[in-house]
């Protein structure tokens, strides 16, 4: 739905607001990613599964503490990613999480280092800042709640 706004007293052309169109594009991309992940024959390594679980856990913790919106679980993923369906997020965080899953699965490096030590940046700059914010907040929050097993992930 495009809205047009006309400035008061000026005869300038209408200025259109594309916010709704941008959200439609994002939702189309999310649907495409879900469809692609359901049709791929993925053979995930143990490390990839663990990385994706940690990413989903951190995103879920961040979302529950920062976004009071309606939470929904991830659905329509590949059967190997079924363990991620137990994590719930708002629509904005789901979009980020699906983007991050896509990037992690398509990582060009065979031996994947932690993202903060990686020379190849898979994320766009805005998503890179978002993942830093999520990891920084959720890592500290989970450690405070007693998840000491994540200390290794936090520092290395």
C-alpha cells in the first residue's frame, strides 16, 4: 500500500512512501528462503547444526527481551533444521534469522572460524552490526542466567 503525501502550500509532485513495498519485498524474500531451504538436500555437519542452534538461541533471547511483538516459531525449514523450530521470534527477528541461516549455510569457507575472526564477511554491513548487537547482548544475558557452557563460544 503506497501512501502519497503532499507538502502544504507547494505544488511539488507527490512523494511516495515505500515502507510497505519494502516490507513486501522482505516477506517475499523470507518465503523464498524458506522454500529454498525446504527443497535443498542439505547435509549439515555437527558444527553447522551447533552454530545454527546457538544463532537461533541468541536471536530468540534478544527478541524476547527487546521486542514486545507477537512471537512465532520458525516453520517450513528443512527437516535437518527442525531443531530450530522451537525458538520463537517476532517477524523482524525471523527475517534476520533466516538471512543469517542462509549466509551460514552458504559460507564459502570449509573450516569456518568465528565470524568475528573471519576474513570474508558474509553479512551486509547493517546485518553485521545487528548480529554483533544480538551476540553481545544475548551472550551476557545467558551467562548471567547460568549458561556457563556458552563462555567458550563467547570468548572464542
